[in-house]
């Protein structure tokens, strides 16, 4: 069933009403004579901006679905959240044609159903009781904000705007980069000096950009591993605490992928994780070398969070690298939750064999 009941059914809109709503800037889609208003969501969909530009200045037919393409069951459930009513009849400008009829007939209408949680209360303390139903429930996305905690203070710490991440961590990256470079310039940093002084390797200041890049690459790999093995672990159905932890770490994002306040890592909890990784690098590498790798990884994290937010709320131009990443990430959320773990790049999905199949992106016949 649907993750949430669709809005109450309105009076059947006629052709004149549909034309009037489109003239006011609405983006309407029809399917099986059911009408959906996607005005608030269309820009977030890959290709949504192109659809709006194509619609501008044309008749109502251009406001309806573009060329048919593959949609998952979750996407069809998602559509039901924007249901506004049934069309009285299918007017000529909404006739899908033979190809559309075949496509639409295999897309069942999602019927209203009760949800498994009380959305009027914080969710974090409820999800653990879902047990074996949790995994399916959390991967049926909805378009609504999530409250996690009873405490307003904890709730405040769990949310943040995207630009806060940039404002907080960019000065740290710049400062630590300067510290690393000037420390290397003193010429006192040597690799393997703790094992041997005769064969230790001096690390010059000119190596800093390469060490910084190594840090970014290591973050990219770490990002993939955390996303796949921690964020997408399947908690035991009998373990209330692991289910709760999973929802806190990442399940909330899959349940409400367009909650803008929960798309980036809030600075306070992020500082604890970042401090942990800094400590690990200090133990493994000479002080300045570890700091240089760390600041590269921190820069990689900031880029990752900015790109992740843009993949949800941005409108990249079709055919660009970011457009491909957006389409790829949307597939991960709505259809392939067990693959497609790369955010800033698909690179690591290749060697780990978690690439989303190309067939998923093909148009329907």
C-alpha cells in the first residue's frame, strides 16, 4: 500500500479547470484519468526544469507527462501524494495514444492505506517497534518533514541548512591547509622516521597538494564504505535499538529524501565523527602528514555534502555530469536501495559491483 494516504479526493476537475490551473503555473499529470498536481515537486525530478521550459507558452497537453520512462513502484506510490481528483473524461489533449496505453496499463494505481507510525509524534522512538516491517517501510519514501526528538534542543542539533556546513568547515579547511603547508616547509617531516632514520623519506612542502588529493580520495572510498555497510545495514527485526540507530543515521533520509533540513550532516554531531578520524590519522601517520591527509579528507566531505544537497534540490542541465549523478541518486532512493552507493562519483560502484544497471535508465517501449 501507499506509505501515506493521498490527499482527499476533490471534485472531478473538468477540462476548463485543468486549463485554468495550468495557466496559473501548475504542472499537472494525468494517469488512468487520475489527475496529479506536481507543481511543488517537478523541479526536484531529473528533467523537471526541462519539462517546465517545454511547457511554457504551450497548451495543456505539454503540461502532462513527457515521453514515458521507467518508474518504480515507489515512484507510483510517491505520485499518489499529489492526487487532486479524477478527470470527468479524457479530453483530446490528454489522449496518451497506443504507446502510452501499454505503459499506463502496467502501472497499478496505489490505493490509500494507513501508515505504521504516528506522524504527529517524534518518529525516532516509534520505528524500533516496526520490527520486520521496518525495512520495507523505511524504503517507501514520502514527501513530508520528519521530527526525530521530543526535545526541541536535540531536534535543533539534528537539523541544519546546507550553507551552514560550508560556512563552518570551509574556514577550517583553509586554516589547516595553511598550517600543514607551512609545517612541511620547515623540512622536519620524514616518512618512516619512527622505524629508521637512515632510510626515512623527507616530505617537502611541494608534496602537500598530492597529500591533500590522497586525503580526498580516501574520503571518497570511506564515503562509499560508510554508505554501503553502515547506512544500509539491515538491522535485525528483533533489535529495537539497532533499528532506531539505523533510522537516526540514515533511515530518516530514505523515508523523507526531500526534507531539506536533513540532507547534510549537522556540524555538532559531525564534529565528533571528524574528530575521531583525525585521531586515527594522528596515530597512523606523522603529525603534519596526518594533518595534511586529514584536511584533504575534510575538504572531500564538504564537497560531498554540497553535492548531495544539490542532487536533491538542484536542477542540473540534461547531459551534464551532475544530471547523471542526480538521476543515479534518485534511482538509489526509489528503486535500487541495495546498489548505487556513490554520491559524488560512481567510481567505487564498479570495483565493488554495486552499479545500478543501465537498463533502469532506459525509456519504456
